[in-house]
C-alpha cells in the first residue's frame, strides 16, 4: 500500500528542536485509523537541509520506505508545510478493510510522541470508489 500526507507541522512549543531531531533521524510519522486496523509508523531518515533562502529553509528526507519535504513558512516562525509519501506498506499495517475514520497523524520523536494539537478530520475525508484510497483536507477553523 501507499500513504501520502500533506499538512502543517507546528514546532512552536519546542522552538526548533523538531528540525534538530529531524536532521538526526529521530522523527517518525505515525498514521492510524480509529480502530487501529490501519497503523503505519515510519522513521524519517536521510534528512538534510536543501533550501538556499535562510528565511525559508527546506528539509528533505529520503529512505527506502518513502520521502518527506518540510518547507518553512516565511512569515510564521517554527511552522512547516509538509508532504510525506510512504510506499510499500505491508498489508499487515494497512489492513484489508476500509479505513475507519477519523485518522490520527502524528510527527514526533521515535522515543515518544507529543501532540500539541488534536482534532477530527473525519468530516473532510473521502474514500475513492473502491475504498483503496482516501483523501483528507485540513478542516476550516
């Protein structure tokens, strides 16, 4: 299976520790559905800074199981636009049934997860006709 996640990561509580941990290959992304039948966790590795503008740095990660890009928002400190693509996810992680909404997506240190903001995205997710793909967007606040 595959998973693609787009969203924002807020690092305002740790004031930059997220990027230090990202570059040290100690950040993981975890995606789970409500009943836990879809449960994927991948350590982001091979991360490096690739941006040339110091006011808007870009960090890219690439490993055998996927890739991720973190782009700093120029006028919002410690906030990153992120796109993560995971590939070759085993059926044991994705399950064989349709995804049970809502989804929980977390980025955090591999030793623990700290969630600063939670919320349900179940009302903004739509599966495709064969239930093999689901797309979610950021809910309006």
